[in-house]
């Protein structure tokens, strides 16, 4: 193990003078890398296709922050539904906390867009153009010549082209694929703002994947720095089995090997995309990408030793030499995570198709209707979250009296649009017992009640 008083003094990507240490990571090979490669194909397929999938003329997924219009899997959400997003965000934060406490940074290595795009797309292109890690290191050190200019130029042109494509797709998630198509096909003068947005997004993505790279994970992203708070000795993480590996020693054939299984080959360091030595313990730079597991397993196979010197494990599991198992703690956390996911899905699916507000006309008192009734004048504004036009009738719920809509008997709310109307609520005097009463108005489409709204009714002083 490295000296515990010194090895955490600085991150792996910064030298003693504070300058950037450029990471030339060796390309991993192994079962985990193969699985991640297959998963990345699925992730890329979803990312590049999702904005272009529509249901009944509506995008399947849209996050239009400009208009305050959000579509998640065909269901439209408006600013009036913000409380759902607030609850969903709190649920999501709790989900992350519990997930990290139980499974460490599994998300970072297997699902984080930064890791997937960097390791499975941009770094692979870098291997293809500049060669493996050793060739990249040589190319970086050699003086500028024709070969270096061609390779570096080609790499950055491809990087920018991909960043430009990603920026277009990203913008399609915000303004919709149709709006993006108009920006691309219409004259530039008609969509100057949209074109500037594409260039800005392209520059950001290019800067992230061509220059910032692993610095996003170690400096920008707060998730890694939360590890120290969220992880404990029972959390699952990518870990080095120091009980089995120490003390280290170089491999020699026909060696009785009285020392540990670690042959000090440093392959785990060479493949690490953030440049750390996993043998020094859990570090904030580790994104749990499993590259070190594949590299170590390969060396164990070559030297005739058992795999798993570096593996998914907990700190207590290594200290107690116990295999990784689904403990009661993990079962409880997993059950809570499933409940949280269920709660999020329920909040999103149980939302009413029509919402709105009822406002009693300001500055007006009640009106007397004949000798036995009191009325209040209201204005209602409704939002239709469906793709079909809805004619609505208003009915007073669970109280004597009735609703009298001015003009037509129904209020028509356009598809994905708004509707409004003015109406009276008329209540018998005998039903009023307080200066202010709470009444409930049912919104009916035919005989089907689709929502209930609350308002206050003002009556005479008793």
C-alpha cells in the first residue's frame, strides 16, 4: 500500500507544480468491458433516436424549458405540474443517496453519459486515429511534423463533428425534432438564436470530451465528492483485496510465492481513465468503470492465479475475507429503492388530464338571487394535457346548489391548449353557515368526472 500520509495529497491528474497530468489510458479488454460495450450500443441507440419518436403527433420525450412544456414518455407536463417535479426531485435525491450507500458509484461506471460517451465513443476514436496508449504518449512528446499534424487534426475534426451531432440531438430534446428541422432547413436569418445555441452546445461538448475529459468527474461533478459522506464499510465498490494481494512482489516462474498475489504489474493503473492506483483504496477519482478488474483478471489468468484480486466488494467483506453476497442491508435498501421508483412512477401516471385554477372575481361581494339564494361570480382557467379536445361541464359537488356557466353550458379546452370561462355558483341561504365556505367543483366530460377543484364561497355575515 502507498504511504497513507502522502498518496491523497493531490489528485492523479495534477502534478506537484499544479499542472495537468494528461491521462493516456490503455484500452481495457475483458468481460466487463464487453458488457459495457454492448450496453453503450443500447444507450447510444436510445439517445440518438428518442427525440424523433412520436406518439399521436407528440414527441415521446421533450424538455422544453423555454415554453415550460415537458413530455415524458408521451405524457405532457406544464408549469402547473411543477409540484410533481418537486416531489420527484426529492425522491430522486433520496434514491441517489440510498443507491450510493448500497451500491457505491455503480451509476458512474455503467450509466453516466459522461463516462459512456468518453470511454465508449471518443476514446475509441482516439485509439483508432492516434493508436494505443503508448503510441499516443509518443505522439504527444514528438515535435510537430506531418504525421502528428494529420493525426491531431483528424482527431479534433472528428471530435467536433460528433460534438456538433450530439449538440443537435441535445437541442432536439429541448425544442423538439420538428423545431430543430426548421432551424436546419430554413434560412439562417430566421433562426439565428437557434443556430447560436447549436454552436454553443457544440463548443461545450467538444471542450468536455477533447480537453476536460476525466476532469469533469474529478473536479466538476459533485457526486464523486459525496462519496466520503455516502459510502460506508458495507457499500459495494470496485476494491483491491489487500488481504490477498499484499505484500506485493514481481512475478517469477517456479516461484513458491510466499508473498501476496499482486505481482505489481501496474496494469490496473495503466487502464484507469482517471489515472489512479486502485490499490491505494477508495478514491474520489474512481468512477467504478471496472477497467482495473478486467486488467487484473487478465494478469491473474496469465500467472495461474485466481481472479478477483480486484473486484466488486465491500471494505468489510475484504477485511473479513467474506465473498460478496446480498446481505439483509442490501435487501432493505433495494426494497426501499423499488418503493421510491414505484412512487415516482405513480406520481407521474396518476396526474389528472386537465388542471387549472378557479378565481372568485376580485372586488365583488356576493349577489342575492331571489329571496332564498346567494351567488358568487368566478373565472376558471383550464389546461388540457391530452391530445384531444375536451368539452367540460362544471358541477357542484356534495353541496346543495348549482353552477351556471355564462354563455354555453360547456367550456371547451383545446388539445394541449387552454380554455377559460365565467360562471356563477348559486347556493341556498340555508346551506350557508359561515362567512366563507369551501366548495368543490367537479369537471365532467359527459358523465365522467375527470378532476375536482376547490374554491371559496363568500356569503352574508351570519
